[in-house]
C-alpha cells in the first residue's frame, strides 16, 4: 500500500476501511500497477517500489498483519506494458496514414 502523489486523504481513508474490514473478512489490496519506466527510473531513488515482487523474484502476494488480528493481502502486479502506442501504430499503418 504505497502512496502516489495526490492520493493523501483518499489513501488514508481507504487504508482505514481495509483495516476495519480485515478484522472479520479476507481483504485483497491490489497495489499500484507500476510501468517498466517507473521501475527503471524510480526504483533506485524510491524504496517504496517493491521491485522484487513486481519482477517475480519473490512472491507477488504479501501478507500484512495489522493490529487487532487483522490481515491484509497486498498483490503486486507485473510491470505494466504500454501497448497503446503499438496498437495506434498498427491502426495508422493499416489506414495508410503512416508508413513503416
């Protein structure tokens, strides 16, 4: 559960709700989907990026034990690949707007 810029109060309330729900229910939090660029550019200066979990060197599922016997499972997704550029390029080529 890592904070991104501008998520302050929203993230705090979400975490509080998860804590409350986790005392009686199973809670799965899907972490922010980092891109390859995030990992390459920011991982060395931001220790909050779970690089080992994202790249598959350790389990993508982290068990976080909270106070009051509550447990939250945090899932880190593999790196996000921005494919829109490739799709757009194929579209433009197919309509003759762009040449290879």
